[in-house]
């Protein structure tokens, strides 16, 4: 959702606040703003749209001050206008907020009845008025925040600035992530708040992750943290491990392009944590429960992570013969799922903070399930609440459309499925050796697939004019078809759908004509002939087919297609990792051809921390 940052510095902080927002813009980019304290006054600058609009405003109207907060917004309550942009201010108080205040309507009515005037339609503005009211009644900033927080229902991370106290920021979190940082070396004594470590990467690597219900009183050289029970607590300051260089585009045109091309490296890094190639075994982290006793696996995720889970369902059931349920996180709780004793609930999330997935995790915990999480941020809330943490090692992913995080998730899930199979006696040592061999081949095969980039770019102009595109696949290639469609939708704004190939004749084939390209994912193998049969049904009705297959598949079925994309010949196990590359590249090049905003597609955000 939104991104927030605060700095107590030793000189003007506006430029550094904006730099922090650049690193947070993947969380939302509907509007942006900063507020600093200078000579006992607030200097507030806000703009709608992308961060560059705020930068332009600051060039015309600089904001001085050594203390400040800033925000980049993904709109929930209220349109993306200047009035609705954060920071919100009233009297001597300014606030930025990530999350949602669910009871803001009755609070707003109550405040209006007491004569408070609102300037926006946001839920956040009630927070600033509640705190300002307390301050105006003579409460100290600390006591004012302490009095207001229990009245807020929902999820929030807050950074609060006070006009009459230029050496004070107060932060609080409930349901949304917030980190606090300390200055290093020449910046010793400075202090920072941020939505995540990325925002603070150029400022410090010395950070502490606040826990649920924490609030923090930040002064230069003095950081005090109180828990949900208002008791002083210590939160360990650790090295974030994030450098500013890790989130630069380098020579690439877009972050998404860079992250697609990073996949062979990061998948290799991830597999390095889960395989012992010399011993030919899968080696998972220490598991505190007996995997052999797990009777059922429930997989829960959102978006691209959900499609990774769909692939994993095939692996778990084929290798380990464990029944698997899978659900989208936003629906999981509402069907009141039956969760029997001996179940493992597996949650997949890039950020580890996705609100729907986190709520589902806590529901599964209440139902007595063991909890495993596959996340890219090992310090995230989900990671901290899991019985089994399975980190990916994709590194920071800035492009909103997930690429490298997805393939790293697949790598982890394949290793986990193999481990389950061994634990349950469904896989011999020789079979495990073969699995390890194929997985270790995946990075090289992905690199080979990236070598087709030029050929895929040449196809993009054939797809870009389309209004609708269909993707087809069978078996594990079916989720890849859905993922390919999602990528195209996300960044090119072309309507696209992914279907199980055999389902085309049960309705969707009615959509087929010469204006609808059909992308067929069909590596040679046991399912190839049936997929080709479905492809021919499309061709017979004038559909324009792009076939993604290996040399053998293209030789057998490539004739008469609009285009073909040749992939290396790989074992079916790793095919989903390899075939992720062409569908990512195709979406990317189509988006570039259409001139859309690849890294920051409209209406989307990287991490969705509201339900």
C-alpha cells in the first residue's frame, strides 16, 4: 500500500525524504507529499500523481527544516487529489499513514460535532485531528498519541510530527510494517522511520523492526520503544543487509527488465539454500515438526504468489501424494474452511505483509495448523509468525509486476515438495538425486531462455494491437498460462485470460477470431499432444497462435502459427521456472511497445497491506 518515511536530521532533510520516497514508490504512486518543521512552522508540499510532480513543486517551493515526514500514496479512501495527499496536518500536528482506519466514519462524525473541520475524504485525517485535539487541550505529544491509538480500529503504521518540537517524531504500528533506524558514522545521532528497510537504505543499515502494537518515541540520539501494554521494550537493531546499490536499475531501461534478467542468479542463490548438490539431497531449514505426520497441505496466497502455489499443488500431490487445498487469501476465511488436525498451512508472499494473506495465516493458526511461509523478506510479519520460515533470496524487487520473486518461490516450493516426498517414503534416494540434478540445471536453462529476448521483442508488435489475448496450458503449464495473462494485464492493460487448454471448448472458444492472439505454453512431453489438439481447435476458427515450446514441440506443431518462441529442452519438473521467462519477456516488450508505465502500472501497488 502506501510508503512512509521520517527523518530527524542535522540539516535540511527534504531532499533525503524525496529520495526515500523514490525507493518506496513501488508501494503506491497516486500522490505524494512531505512536511518539515522550520522556524516553528510546518512546511508542507503535496502533489497528485507520480513523485516527479512533487519534485517539481519542491524545485519551485523548497521546504527547509531538519525534521520531516513524507508519504507516497496508494489511494483507499478518497481520490488521488492534492487535498487527499499526505501528510495531513491540523494545528501543531502532522501525520503520514499506511493502512486503513476502519472506524474512521464514526470518529469523523464525532470530531465534526466538536467543530473540527476536515479538508480531505481520507480515513487518515481523523488521526491527525484526534491527536491535535489532545495537544490543544494541554497534553504532551507522547500522552496525546498514547490516548488516541486505542481508539483506532484497523491497520496502521504512523509517523507523527509536531510543529513545536523539531526534535521529536513518534511512530506506531498495528498490522502494517514500520522500522526505525539509527544514524551511522558522520550521521550519528540522526534517527529515521520507514515502511521498510529499502526506504532507509541510503541513510542507515542499523534498523529495528517494530512489533505489533509498538510505538516509538524518536529523538536525535534517543530512541524509546513501548509495547502494546505501554511497557518499555528493547527491539534489536540489526544490519538490514540492504544497500542503496541493490535498488538501482543499472544499465537496464526498467526495474522489471533488470529483475527478469537477474533470475538465473537469484534462483541459483535460492536453490543454494535448499540443495546439497554434492550429496544429491534436498536440505531444508531445521523443521520443528514431523513432516511425515502432515496429512494435508493448505496453500494460501494472492496474485502471482497464488499461481506459484497452483504449480506447487501439482508437485506436492505427484511427488508426496499429500492432498492439497489451495485458495486465494482474500476468500479463504469466508468459506469457513475445514482444517483438520495434522494439517500444514503454507502461505506464499513476496513481502510477507500482504493483509489478506496475513489474516488467513492467523485464522489457520487459530484452527491448530502448523504454519509455513515462503517469503522474500525474512524479517516480515509472516516470517516472524511462522513455524517454518522458507525464505527466497530474490533480493529487493522494485517492479510492481513480480518476476524474480515468482521464480524463486517456485524453486523453494519444488524443494519443499521433494522433502515431503522423502519424509513420507514416496521418493527414493535415487529419485531425490534426479530432482536435485534437474533443479541445479534450472539457472542455466533460464539463462538460455533469456537468450531469446530479441526474438520475443520482435513478436511484441504482433500482440500490442490486440484488445484481448488468451493463454493456454495443461498441467503445471495451466498456472503458467494464468501468470502470463496476469503479467500482460498488469503492465500493458490488455485484457488477457489464462485457461486450462482442455477448457477452451467449454465456452471460451466462442471468443476466438482473427483479432484474438492465443499464447500456447506447451513443452514437449506427456501433455503435449493434447495441448496441440486444443491449439488446432483454435487455429481452425481463425485464432492467431504464438506457440512457446522446445525444438521438438515447434517442429511438430509450429507450422501455421503466427509466431513461435523456442525454449531449451528441460525436464518437466523445472519447466515452470523456464517458461516463466518468455511470458514475462512477452508482457514486458508488449508494454514497452504500447508505451505504458512498466514499473509502476496504473492503480497497482507492490505490497497491499489493506484487506
